C-alpha cells in the first residue's frame, strides 16, 4: 500500500482483565488502576482499565527499575459533549440508538521507580501507517525489551529472541507507547466510528484527548513533555503539537521526527500522479544514490565515503537536476540526454531508461529496476534489503523485501510479551494495522483555514505555527539514508521550507544514519539514535537544578 508509511518503518491494545495494582513510584502518586464500572453509563461503549507489572532494564551498564502499566483510555469522536453524557448518566436514560463513536486507545507506559515525576521527562511515542500499531518503536527501538532481527536479510522463523534493550530511552524519560484507534489492542465502536477517527484531523484530535487524559491520570501535567513520531507519526506529531499548544494550552519541550513526511506532494511513491510538481524527484534522489552506492551499481570507481558522496548528490539534486526538471519540455534534447547520463552516474540506472522516463524515476521504478539484471527487487523501507522479483517484466516493484523480512518477528514477540509479561490482552486479538482499507481521510484543515484541503496532505503549516507560538519548541529530525518510503532528504527539504522566521531554524536539529525507515533495525544505528535522542532530551527538558 503506497501511502502506508508505517515502519512495517519504515516503519502496539481493549478489554483485558482489570487488575488493581500499585501506581508508579513518583513524587505525586498516580491514581490506582480502576476496574470497569459495574453498570456502564449511557452511550459508553468502553471502560478504561489498566494492569501494572514491574521490571528492570539495564541501559549504559546501569540497571533501571520500572513499573509498566498496560491499559486503555477512552476518547470520543468530534462533537462529543461530556456534560450531556453526565446528564444522561444521572437521569438513568437508556438510549436505544447506536451510541456516538468511541475509541479505546491502548498504551504501554514505563515509569522509572523512585524518580520524582515533577522534573522527570515524559515521552509519548507512536508509529504511523496511517493505522499502524506502535509495536515497531516499542519492541524494536525504545521499550525495555527488544526483538532481535537480521540486519539486512529475512529474519529466520520462530523462535525469536527477546533481549534486554540496552538502548531503551528509560534512562532519560518515562515512556508511553500509544496505539492508534483501531490498531494493536485499540478499538473503535459506535456511530460512524471510522469517520470519527480515521483521518488526519480526527486522528490528531483522538491523540490530543488521550494525552490530556494521561497527564491527568498520572499527575504529569508539570513534567517536561515530548512527542516522538515515526513515519505517518511525523505528520500526526506536527498536527498534534499544534493542537495541544493552540487548543489546550500545553506547551511541549520537544518533538522527535523519525522518517519524516509532512508534505505528501514530496512522496517519491507516486509523483507521476502529480505532474508539474517535481519536488519528490529532487528529495528522493539522494536516497537512490545511497542505495546504488550500497549495492555497488555505480559506474566507475565506487566513492569511498558514503556521506561525502551524498553531499554531492544533494547538491546535484538541488541545482542541475532541479533546473532541468523545471524546464519540462523546454529542455533541449542534447541537454536532456546529458542530464540522463549524469543522473545515471548517481542512481545507477541506465541512461537510456532514465531518458525514456523523462528524467523522472519514482520509488517503485527504482526498486524494480536497480537490480533487475539479478532478478532482484530492492527494498522500499530499507533499500539495503533485496528479494526475488515477483515479475521481472513489471515496471514497478510489487512488494517490499524488508517489510516481509521483519513483520513476523515483531508480531510474534509482542503478542507473547504483552500476554506473559505485561499481563494484558489474553481475551483479544492484536491487529498490526487498523482495517482502514482506503477509508482514511487525508483532507486536512490547516491553521487558519475554514475547510479541509482536499489535495495532497501538507502539515508543514501546523508545525510552523507550533514553533512560532512556542519559540522554545525544539525539533529533532532523524532517519536513515536507505529509506525510500520517506527519503531522508525529504525531511531536510521540508524543514528548510517551513514558513518560519530564519531565527527559528536554529531550533531544528538533524541526524541521519546508515540504515532504513526503521533506523533501529541495525543495532549500531539503534545505539546512535538512542544517544542522539537522549542528548536532545537532556538539553531541552528545562529541569536542571530541580
């Protein structure tokens, strides 16, 4: 699914036994987990519940004891009125109509034992999709346990290894992994439930409601706060941080964008459906160059240093290549041929093929054609991966070798971990993806707009507004050089085109790794992103001396 940008980068729960358990050890004790009401109130379809367990993770050689809370919070669709609901509950009304839409949003929260909550940072993490569970960040990156997978090939079938995660971010923040409505153990129900939650704006509204409830439930309103979004989680984070600050008066210390896509006009998946807009080809070229370098498909001597080569590719993309694309049919034939030959030197495809493609190669073409002589398809989420081509005569790749290589390990490990260690989910199924099936509403009402814009989704104005309203907000943009789902240079391009004053550009940091959409799938890159994010939090939490 071309628009499915989850970390699949690129790209984790509803009714379980409600067990009362001690609250996390904080200066301000969290409310004890509560069991469902004996008699559900009118129009209430789900009941919040939680179960607490304990564990220890060793990070940087130091053991960290933690409480883990697995539970759900209930959020409602647009127009829900809590006053009307309480009045109905008080009157004993029993409506026979289909109740308004609700979502039960699963979370797995990890609280460091003995750490005062007032100055302890808290980070909310989510994957993308749209409609993906947050199993990837949870079990592959920053939870206390991680599943071990092969780093550039298909992971062998079960049994899978679950090990201590020496790169968990629990050393610098309490962590809350959140599943989107309808994914993982999260569920949706009620009248027009898909419309209520499956769309850019309503999805962000659900996460906004969840986070405010969580801050109240666990007494974390005064903690330093962070959002961490991966893949589609990055546009969600942009919309969400603006909503939280603008609608709810909740400033955040920082936002981490992993494998970013804020402007879907820049997606390399399908730019051929959007003729006249060439930005996607510019933003995607450096990743194609990195991939050709990795698979040794460049003509002549292979450059010794990847990052030096990529700087050259980025400059070529922004200058000579961009100028050629902008000329369209006005580009003279001789210059067009010369450009095809020069582009071939960067991305490894034959010049005659590039010329026939009008100098414009989309992601699917590149994945199919780069190694076609070996009858191999190149990965999308991580272009270091290869797999047998389904049909060597196809124009574009029709599957992603990296997605196929990792999914089973994550799904199997999480299902076992959730039920045996978190003690959650015995009587329900786990959904890797919500069943959106093309029902996601990509329309978005940008700040200041009166109606949703129905073209390609672009949430750059949302992040820009959040940074203007909160000029102390810091943003970390990170990703992998081998990500062709959300090319790394797209993030750079977007941030340098944000409609913000030049003075706010200093609030944006960048860090990229020799990995793919799921940067953390390589242990050395996992260590790198842990160290980068941990440093980012330590410099921005404003808790020094408290």
